[in-house]
C-alpha cells in the first residue's frame, strides 16, 4: 500500500512503517500529524488518482525530530571584476514516520 502525498507543496511517495525527511512542520515532537492532500493511492485492489486530491483517504504520521540538513555553499564570482561572494545555507527538516494510510 502506498500513497503520493502533498506535504508543504512537495510531493512524497510514502508507505507505512517508513521514515521520511520533509520540510519543517510546526508540530511538536511525538505529535500525530494527519495529511489530507492525497494525490494518488494504490493497494492490492488497484490505483485511485485524485483530481486534484482524493476524498476519504488520509495519511497519519508521527513527528520524530526536527533537524538541519547538510550545509549547501553558494559561491558567486564575476571574472575580471574582483567580485566574489560566498554564502551558506542549511535547510530546516522534520523527520516523520508514516503510521497509517487509509
């Protein structure tokens, strides 16, 4: 059983008992989160596609932790002008575990 879920305007293909890193959520650690924006749902009986979302299907997840991603270095340079600029960025992520699809 799997589902394609819209979480923070990004699409994730999820299945039960698996862990994912998603963009930072406002919920506290050990909180239950219910996602209702299901784009596609598949099981043994077949596949259902939403237009744009399915009704009557939801995904429940548990928030495990809030972490930061690896640093990404942004380096800009223009030749022959002496212009150089270096910036870094760390994305805020939330680790969730999918507990129930249905």
